[in-house]
């Protein structure tokens, strides 16, 4: 059963329309990283983005987070245009980005402190999240006393504590070993189901994307465009047995085929360019 937050709930509707992101390539030239991308996430939906290496997945997430200004297009959260980083978006990266001089509890409640939330309220909210993730007994521990998976749990909880409209996650489990990664995927699913928050998840792991998501956006090679949207109709709750189900394997084969086609196209294009340059 979902656990009611002590803080105001937000809708969490993300809308990205015709987004184009360019970078300065020097001598007046520009490189297009993302081109004409449109995505939409409904409140409480879990969506992943996958694609070949260098397709612009992380660049797209950074634009939604407000760290990059797009050259063209529009991004809104709950119908409000994104002007820059703000508390309506929680961001979790592969690196933990935690404060080693603070305890687990201090890290989780830090964002609420910046928002001016009274100490008692923010401690209650932080402890509620620690209970949900099984970290209550570690609230007075420091980061050097935690495993990699536990540190990433703290990072996720710190992002969630500020009660954002949407959680943006960029390869959050990429540095973890296979077993810990599987545990973290299940924990994230449990937190998402309990809190009802919208999630945009960037990953290169096809199995991870299918296991976690309601829909998977597959991006093309650079410049990144949306090649296909794959609805994942697997029943929830999903468990370790889900990844061996025939339907799961069918989704996996479909997404793998789409990414493989793009990777081959990129390889052939780069090879042809090298031949022309050498001629």
C-alpha cells in the first residue's frame, strides 16, 4: 500500500516537444547531439531511454534537469516551462555525489534543509524514506561505513526527500556488481510503487530497462532521435522470475534488435568516412 508523504504531492507530468540540442564544435560549427526529440511521461509512470553509445541519452536528461539549454524545443513539468535546475526534479547520477562529512540521515534530509523545511518535519521525512529502503539502522553511519549499493540508496533517498515531481536517473546502477544491481532494481521498483513518483531512467542495460519500465524509448545513433517506443506490458509486481518469462525475452529481443541496427549503421558510417578521409 502506498505510504502518504508528509510533504505536498505533485503531479509529475513531463512533456518534451521537438527538442534539439547542439554543441559548439569550434570555428563556428555546431554538432547536433539530439534532434527533434519528443517524449511524454504521465504522472506516476516509469519510462526508460536506451540507445547506442553516444546517442545523446544523458544529454537529453541533462536538458530536462535544466543543466543544458536546448537550441530548439520545449520542456515542461506539470505545464511549467523548465528554466533551469529546480526542486521539482530530483536527479541521481552514477556517481553518488554525497557529503562524506554528513551521516546518512544528514545526507537524506539535506535538500529539505535547503528548502527551509523545519528540522522536525525534514527529519521525519528522511526517516520515513530510510524505513522504506531498509536503512533505518544506518542513519548515524557515515559514507565510509557503507557499501556501494547502500551509498546509491542514500543518493536516491536524498533526491526523493525533497518530494520532486519527477526523478531523473542517469545510469544510477552502472558502477554496481551484477548481484547488487539486481537488488537495487527491485528496491527502486518498490520505492516507485510506494511513492507513486514519475521516473525517467537512462540506461545502456536492456534487461534493466524492460524490468523497470512501463515504456522504453529507443534512440537512434547521433544525432539522437526517437527510433521507436516500446510499451512494456509485463504484469506487476515484477520479480526475479520475470526476466526468464517468454514475454520478457521477446521484449528484450525487440529492443536489442533496434539498438543493434543503429550500432551497425553508425559503424558503417564511421568506416566509410574514414575511407573517404584516407583517399
